[in-house]
């Protein structure tokens, strides 16, 4: 697996950079989502933050107006950036305390209010908690986590996780002269070549044990002790710091930037760590101070001598534990105390008046959009349009908030926009987003999940207002009973373990949070945006809602397509149009329209107008009838894309997983870093459509399902480092074949999204003992599941294999792998997964995993042995299968065959299990080499 060289960044604690970047302006810096200068941006935001806090009551309002534009812009840019290390998450997560902060107090106006996307910052909190106590894929820990979890970010509320992270940093990085930044850090060491920007392969191993130590982190520990009220900690680090300071000619104490081991003493230090004296950097002696350290020294000294209090340097009181927080004295601050027993206010809105009448017969009181006037009901994308105007400054080249959906915390507030009172319904009720919201069972799950999320993360004064939009389509056929049960639970006051209070919208407003979006009317010359509210469905007077019978939802033969894409893609346009006019099956219509769309373009005219409009109508009709095969065809041909895919993929990544998109058996795209929605959409439709049009949308379904599951039940993905969506689909189809037995297997694409989710949960469960080993290996191999400690064992194998490991044509070399990495870092595990990724059969992959475990155990029990040549895993499996065949032929008189099915179906343990054959061939290979005796070996024969 190719990797970028380690960066020798000297501008920040750990900042990935790239050469060749042009001149940067505030506009280009804040707008380049793929900018690699995240470290510098992070520091800029800290500087702006400090400057604004100091200047908030100054009279120089005009000079700071643009800086507030930068601040509003930066907050939303940071909240939508997805970082893969804890340090980069820390500052955006801490900025939540500025929600609705009003600068200049009573001297301020509409443009001096800071707005924070609370959904984005709660996502940052979850990301941070998922990453910690590790820093990133390449660093197991990092001293820069200290300002992340303590002063100035205070980004962590979990006390247990805080102590774990702090203990790890102290245990691994603390030294006599300060903290190392991270292990094998070559910055300013004697062996570092200052003329090169990047390190050579295997070079970082040279810095092991001689890393520079930075006294600045003793200062952070002193400040942390003051904030925690721990005088013992303050005294400990004061005593450690005192001998490290040196005096200027005027007698002032100076904090050196770092302490290093001189070149003459490097070998002695490596042989006996901690034995050599380190020398300080020249900062302070050459007239140039390390200003960062000097500033922290002054702060730490003032705090330790009780000349200032923690409140003086943290006015919004981020250091106060969350459960003890009280509202800070700010004019528009919404940060209030934590409520342990939150009640969510719920307003039920019916799509039409006749639906309202129908629900009333069951005792369910609702309102229609007309009945809530003058309050307007908006879909969340209209609120996105409003927020787009936040932070715009043409002179600085700043655009507004990125085009990202508003989460359920944002839609739980009431907004005052251009003199209108607006409430928004969550994205889960939005039919324009993705077809999954048309599955009632899935919609009910989403509602429960949203309510639980609001209960867990709502921290503002006032109650959250959750708008439930009920459509006529929700109550047709067998969907009615689940919806009725949910509405009855709302009426009882508790749903999914969350307390709710249902009432009229006008009544609930008094207890809700109202947010003023006054930034929309800064100038009278600006053209105001046009917003479209949700309108009541117009129906004939005195008409009634008709409930279809439940059998309408059952699959029927007439809904099965009688054509295929392959069969019709080469037929003439005239034939396709003729068939389209004669065809009643919606799935067949969708296939034909899809062929026309690709061939003739979206503006080609059919009997019902343009192809693009026609296919959209058929897609809506199929969604209303819950004909999921037709729905998926329609969504694929029109390239529908869910706006929540990018955040869910980021969820995989922050849980330490990689994700691949692409069909099983075909080319896959590995995603190891967060990407924008546009890039992900291109990947999905490029990699999946060439195999099967429906694959692109079913993969989106699985990404969404897995995102929810990995957030709530991460244990189901234990041992799975790479989530290969195409392979998981293959496992699901295999599971359907197992269940069908002798009957034809069900088509995965005809299942409802809720059935797909349940099938996914079924295959993720630990395999039942009743399953044969062939099926277990096939499923586990498709899921890329590995045993506990697997990657550590591969590291140990590599230590005893000078020429590396080979499988499926992929070579994992011993060097520079062992020199560039450490056993416990994520990058090594990903390298192993990259090697195994070349295997194209799931059950064979699982046998290879078993073989690696066998090799590790054999080497562990025989320390005198090591491999002399490359370990070819394919050859070992082939030889083990050959031994298995010989035994089968001798014992059962079965003729030798190339089919390995019987081998895959053999238990790993027990007499003549697969492990016995694998162990035999491994020992044969080891004994071909040299046995290295040890003086301590009790088995010496002479």
C-alpha cells in the first residue's frame, strides 16, 4: 500500500502539508475543503477566537465586522470538515459554546451574532470520542492531545475517556525534560536532515528513543492541574519545569522550545534510554523567544500564584464539567444546564384535511399546514438556503454555510426569518432525499433514533420541538398498523424510551428555542432569497382516505419485470417505445425508460412527456405502491443520491474502518479519508453501474444502515477493519440462498429497505453453531472478519520472515514495514488488509486468515525457528489441501478432485481438521531452514 512520506512539518504540532501550494488568502484557505493546511487553519481559528474574546466590548466595531464574517464562516467550514485525527477535531468541537453568542453585548447588531451548527459539533464530539485515546491511524498517542482534552479546548466530557487518554500520553511520552510530541518524532533531532522535507523509507526508526522533549507540555499539565483543582499536580510539574528554564541577561526566565540529545551521545542514549543529558534549543539565547511557550508560562504562573482565576482565561466556562454547567451571562447564549429527564415536544402534522379527519376517528389529533398559519412549515433544505447567506463577505472572498443538510437538533428549533415564524420537519420525512423514507418501518426506526439522539444531545434552554409529518401514503395497506402504534405511543407520552409531549404547534412554541436569523437582511439593496413552505395536499371536498388491503403489499407476479436490460439495450428506439406503451409492469417500464434515458438523453419525448419526467413519475408511483425493484431501478437510472452518505462513511472511518465501494468480483474503490458527497456519488455510479444498475442504490442503502449500526452497536463490526460493501451484498445474497434451501432464492433487490436492514443485522450476528463450516467461512470471508489480535500476530510473523509474506500476488515486505511502523498503529493493520484484499474468494480468504493464525502460533511456540525465504501463503494452502486429499483418498477412497469445497467444509480443529494440515505444511517449510539454537535453550543435544 503506497503511503505519503512522513512530513517534517515545523509550523505546528503535526500538520500534513503538500508542496506546490500557491499564495493563500482567507478566502482560498477557508473554502478549500481539500486543503492540507489544516494545522495552520486550526491555529488561525484559535487566534481569531482569542482576539474576539478580548475585543468583544471594544468600540472598534467596524474593524472587526469582517473578522466576525470570517469567524461565522470558519465555524461552519470546520464543522463540515471531517478530520481523521483527534487534534483536528478538538477546536471545532469546542466552538459549540458560542451558539448565538452576541458580540459587543448591547452595542451589537444582527451581523455580530455567532451561529454554530450544533448537529455538526455533536458529530465532532462523537468523532472525537471514537478516535480517542488513539490520536490517528499513524500515531497511537500524541502530546498535542493535552490541549485537546484540557485547556484550551476542553473538548471531552467523558471522564473515563479523559483519564485513559491522559494516562496514555503520560505513560508513553513523558520524559525528564518535557513530553515527546509522539514516538519516533525526528523533528530537530541530531540525526534529522534539515535540508529534506520528507523522511526516507525506514528513516523514522533512527529517531526511536532520541526524540526531542518539549517543556511546553509541562505547562499544559500545570494549567490542567489548576483547572481540576489539583495542587499536587501543579506542584509536580512546577518542580519538573524549574530546572529546565534559563535566564536572559536581564534575569527573566525563558522556556526553551525543546531539549535534544547531541549527536555524540545518541548511541549511548539508544543503548540506555534516559541516561544522557539533553541540551536546550537556542530559543531565548539568540534573542528569539518561543512565544507560544513563553505565553503559556505566563498564564501558568499567574494561575499557579492565584493572581488570575480559570474564569479569566475561559470566560464561557468550558472547563466546568457538563453536568455542572450553568448558562453563561451572554445576551443570546443558548447553552444551559444538562437536563437528565428531557421531554421532547412533538407536533403532529397531517398532509391533508381528509387525512386529519381519518386519523381523528382513531383518536389521533393532528393539524394541517393551513391550521398552523401564520407559522410556516419548511423542509430542512429551505433552511439550508437561508444559512447559505451566513458569513458571506465578498471583499474577503467568503461564501456562506456549505450546502449540507440540517440535522435533527437544528430542525428542533423555531426560526424567525424575514419576519416569518418558521418550523422545519427533519430530513427523514423528506421524500426528495432518498426513497428509503417511503418504507414505513424504516421511517418509524428513524423517528425513534432521532428522538433518542435529541434526548442525548439537546443542551439548550427550552424544549426541542419535533415535527412529525404524516402522509396519506404512510397509512395505506399493511403500513397503517405500525404507524397507528407509533402515534398511539406518542399519545401515551413515551416512545423508544424517550418522553414526549404532543400538543398543538401554537401551544408548543412558548416553550421552544427561538433563533433569529437576522443576517438575511443586512442590506436593503440585497435581493432576498425565495423560500418555499410545505403546502397542504389539495384533495376533492368530502373525499375520504382509502386504505388498500394488506395484500397489495405482497409481491405479485404482475410486478415482476418480463424484460431485462441486457435483452433490450440493443433494440431500436421504436421497439422500446412500442413495448413501453403496451407494458403495465412498473419495473419493466423503468428498465425501458432507463435505456431511453442513456441512449436519447433526458429531453427525449415519450407518450407522457420528457423521459426524465416520465421516469420520475414512474419512480414515485412505484414508491407509493412499495414496488421496491421498480423503485431501485428508477433511483439508479436517475442517479439518486442520499445526502447522508458522506457523514455515514465518515462514521466508518472514525471507528477505525476503511470502506470500499464497488461490486463483488469487480474493481473497488477504497475510501480511507473523508470525501465530499459529490466525489462519493461519482465513485458509486462509476464503480457500480457497469455491473448492475441497481447496485449503486443498494450500496447506498447499506452505507446508511451500517452507519447507524456501527454507531449504536460497534461490537457487531469487531474484527472487521475493511467494510467492503460489494462483498457484504454478496454475503446477503448467499444468506438468502441458504434460507431458500431447494426453492429459488429471494431477490435482494425486491426486499424493502427495512427487510434489507434486518438481513444485514442477521449476517452480522456471530455465526450460529448449527451452520456448516463452508457457510461460516463464506459469510466471515465476505465480511472480512478476523480473529482477535490477528494483526498483532501478523506483525510477529513478519519479524521472523526476512523476505516478507506473499498472497494472491501481493507482497508484504519485512522492510521498511517494521521500521516505518509500530505494531499497534492502524496503518500496519490497513497494510495487512491491503495484502488480503487481492484474494477474490471469501471462503479462501478465511482459510488464509486461519493459516496466518497457525503460522503465528507455531512461531510463538518455536522461538528457535524462522522462515528463510518469502512465505507464499497460496503455496502453503495448496500443499495443505493436497495433504487433505491424500487422507480423503486413503480413508474414504474418494478420488482426488480440484474442488476445495470439502476442505472448506472441514472444521478447523479436531482430528484431521484444517488446522492440522496447515500446521503440517508450515512446520515442513520452517524445518527446511536453519534452526538457531540459544544458550538458554534446555533442548540442546550437545
